[in-house]
């Protein structure tokens, strides 16, 4: 089973709202990732969690706040977003972080900020 | 930072034709991955390559890890309408995050 699940599938939020994106994997992977993807562009790395600890933050604005409650779950808390933050948000996982290993992606959350 | 040059940017082909796309890098990579992404969905891993010169198949798909470790190609044989989508190459170089190419958009004309 190489399934990564993400909820919700779609999210529309105002600039003053607080919302959260959720990601789950049951493959025993110890690395989990958040990516942002704009239309017709490749995924852009935001955060990496390695063994439930934040190991990489690619200079992401503080209005995005990641959380890894346990080895299977990854959340992305959103607050005071801007319209330009509208994008497809992808979660991925891999057995080990960074090394020559395969990343498996979830279906994504399509976020629209109004 | 590291960059992958993926070509072509887009392709329009007839159903049944073979397809070839490639990625090149100015630096050596340890791993090459090929993903396919359908509209509104996440990328799906097609093939992973770990050794220079390695040639791996997955059904009608074949990918190779270049012997210089700076390039990789993906071939699709006898294309069908469901092959439509965006294909991304990605690679690891040392202990660094995955680097993605800009994608090849494939359109199949029935």
C-alpha cells in the first residue's frame, strides 16, 4: 500500500479565516513533506519533517504553520492567508528523509483564498 | 540551487505513437524519479532509478539513468488516451531535497 491521504479535497477560505489541512500515511515512512504547486508548475517544497521533527523550512511565511502530531500524521495550519496563496497543496512521504528514496504524494488539497 | 532541464515542454502526438522525454542536470544525481500528474491530482510515481546505466520498465514505460549520472529519459510506447498528463522528472543529489524538472505536458490525439 503506497497511499497518502489528504483532507479536505477542496477548501475555500477568507483572508481572516483559520483552517487546517491534514495528511495521513500508514506506510511506516519517517519523512513527510508539504509542497505547494501552482498551475503548470512543478511542486515547490515548503516543509520537511524527519522522524517527527521539522528539519527543513524553505523560508515559508509564518501564516503557514506545520505540525507533525505523530509518525503517521501531518497538518498544515493556515491563518491570515493571501489570495496569492491559492494553490494545490500536496503532502508526500518517504521511508527516510532526503536520501535516494521515493516520495509518494497524496491527491492534494485545492485551496482558494478569497 | 540545482536545476533540472526537462524537455520537451509539451508534446502533441497521435494515439499509438511512441513518446520520448528527457531531463538533464549540470550536476551528478544519485537517484532519478519519474512522476505523472493528472489535472487536480497529486503526482504518481512511475519509475525510480538508482544506478548509472540502469534501464527499468513499467508496462509500456521505460526509463534510463544516464551513465554520466547527469541525465535520464522516459519512453512511452504505443501511447493511449489515458497517457495524457504532465510528466515530471525529479532527482536527488546527495543529502538534499528532491529537485523537480518543469514538466512535459503530453496530449494524445485519438
